C-alpha cells in the first residue's frame, strides 16, 4: 500500500522541480521530502528520481507515478470535502418513507425546511403505510419512516427509535343526512382505511356501544370522502387527511379524546448521522406548524 505523504512528495517534486522547492511548498524540511521519496522508491521497487547535474529529475516511472499520484490525491481531497459536507448535513441523500396523509400535509413543510436549512441534502420519498414503512426501515431500505399509532407509548422495534412529533385528532365524517354523533354509529354503514384505521374504528365503536358494519375500505382518503358524500356510509378521518383534502359535501365533527400519535422512526444507532438529525429537526418544525 502506497503512503499518501510519499505520493504527495513525489507530486510536489514534479510540480516544483527541486527537492527544496517541493519541501517549501509542502511545509516540510528538505530531509523529510528526501526520506519520503526514498521510501516510495523502496515501496514500488522502481527508480523514481535520478540526479541531473546539481539537481534531480523524475524518471519515466517517476513521471507515471506522479501523474497517478496527482489523481489519487485529487480524489482524496474530493472525498474529504464530500464527507465533511455530509457530516455537516450540507450534502447527502436521505430515504424517507411516509404514509399518504403525511405526504400530503406534513412532508411538504419538512422538505421546505430542509431546502432552507440544508439545500444540498436530497430526500428520496417513498409512499408507505406504517407497517410497510417500518419493515423497510428494519431492512435498511429507508433511513427514516413517518408512522402513526393509536395506542400510547407503542414499543420500538428492535434497532429503532421512535421520536414523537404530534397528536393528530380524529373526526367523524358523514354525508349531509348522516349521523350526528358517534353513539348513533350502529345506525349506519362505515367506510374504513388501512388495518390500523380499521382497528381504531372497531375500538371507537365498542366504546360507543356498537359494532361497525364496514361496507367499503380504501386507503385513499379522497376516495373515502367521495363515498361518504355519496351517502354510502360514514368514516373516521384524522385531521392531517382533512387538511390535505376536504370534500365540499361532507360534514365533519370532532371526536372528543380520539387521536392518533404521529412520529418519525429512525435507526437506534448513536450518534445519529447529521443528515438524519437534520431530517428529525425539520419534521419537528413542520409538525409544530401543522398542529397549530
């Protein structure tokens, strides 16, 4: 393995022509540069420098190695600058998985803050419901996942850490002639969404004394509201979904005490990469704005 300091000495000699000039350019003593050149010759098994009058000159092998050495030193300098920029969250790429209503209402604010604070940071966005997003995080296919749960204090998966962002209240959404209170839920059919949303509807129904009769299911909150507006049932929707889109013909009523907990989930490794810290900070800032 060639020593970078030795290559640096050879490149400096090729640029400046004398050992003393190379030493001045590098800030080394002349004996140090001579030592590096001799060590490099031993390491390569080639004659790199020969005497020419009172000075020295590079041999054919020396010129070839100096040219390659300049390329190597340039790559090392570029690598240092790139890694330094990534360490300061000035560059790099982050893969973020997020559920649909977050993509529509929370993520735009996240990306805007990142663009303002860290314009060189690129975010690759993947649409995924929480179970798929968390699985992708566990398998290393994404770097962070926006997720939600209806239970307080849901346990972290092994190797991950959940960072709370906001509480997202739930609303009863009906057609103009629909039920006016969740206690009347046994009198209508229901439209539900993802598995977690279906479980929450069942839990809310049990608390109100009825078992929901589910007529339709869709993960698309725009489609769900269209079904509700057509009089085909009622649904529960979180505030983030209604903020992203609200059908003009639906009636929305708050559900006291019902909410989901929105969080960003990251790998548990400490310390976290600067890019992930930047993403978490932007998520917190965007969540504060959305929750107002």
